[in-house]
C-alpha cells in the first residue's frame, strides 16, 4: 500500500510483494496479481505505470515453511484517496465482505452465503441505478454476474485452492449440493455446509468488464435488470475485490492473522498516507 503512487510500475510493486514472501524463507502461494485493470481476474503485473485517479488491485499470498497458504486481496486508490464514484462501489464490496463474516458459521451452506452476498450487492447497485427490477428475480436470472462473475470464496490449505487437482466437486461440494451451471455462480468453488476448522476465503468483488458489458448489451441479456446506458460510463472503472482468509469457529468465524490488513476506506487512505 505504501509503495503505490503515481509513476511506479505495476511490475515493481508486484515484485516487491513476491520478494517479501521469499525473504522470509517461504514463497508466494500463487503468482502475485497486481494491476490497475482490476476487472481482469488474474491480471499479472505489467510494465504499466501507475496513474493518478485509478485503482490498483493486489491479490497475493505467501506460504509458511509448512506450505500452508494465505490469500488476500486489497484494492487501493493510486492517488491515496478514493474518488466519490470509487467510494460508492468500494462501500458495496466492503458491506458484502462484512456480511459474509457475519453469516459464516458451522452448519451454514457457503452457497447460501454467496447468494445472500449477491442479493445485497444487487440491492446496493439498484440504489446507484446500475441495476433495476426485483432483486430476487435479478439474482435468479444471474444478472448480478455482470458485476460478480466469480464465487464468494474457496477452501484453502496446503494449496491456495485446497486440493484443487482433486476437482472442486469433491472439495467444495458434496452429495447435498453440487456446482451451479449458471454463468457466474458456476465459478463458486465452495458451496457445501461449513464445519468448524474449515479455512475459506471471503472475497466478494465488483468489476466493470467492457467485453461483458458489450456482449450482454448486444444480446439484451438480463436487460430488464441492468442499466446498460449507465454501465457504458463505467467501462474505464476497473474492478474492486476485498479478500480475507477466515477460520470457521464453534459458533461463527474469524479472520486469520495477528494483524488485519486495512480495508475500510478511511483506514486504507490513512495507512497509505502514514
């Protein structure tokens, strides 16, 4: 966060993050994602120079000496201060992130937590005029996937996507619930009931993907729930994601880590300025 400022390259910041992981004798959990194009889900750091007024998204993690992984995402204003438009979208992602913390506990299906996040996101995007219509119908139709084309989170352990090679159907799902086939929701890697001791990620996001906007607009997909005219003005926005690793406890959950990485907007701005 303190490295981010106009004139620095994405590659420099991404390299510093990866170097810190290596300097502690471990390594990164996965190739570091750092980009001003947060709408690209796995944007590798490029030689692009950070520009004032834009957002930078960093999704990174490190492994302990025993190879247990972390996976965190923060989205920060390159200028050190969020614009009003950025703050409006950021506050929705922040609220979704915190709702997941509130809802996650033993016995609850993570699929249901994901869908509650989608409902909250839809309600808040309707307030901004980006979405419209009945919330339940919009979510049922998958209109929210215009903004959240991935799942709320995934299991995590000695692989950042726990036992990924086994297939998510056998890790994040079970006989009670299997993956959805609907665009966006089908990318949810974890849907089964939470159990004490599970480690999962909580990572909602909102993205404005120009190609997806153009595609849905051209076909009229979910046009009754989306304001395509207003969406056109957000094509240069990028994307926002906030991600923490949570441990399911006896009757709830907690964020893993001795210190919490700042994510509330004022905390982010204050930390970047410190």
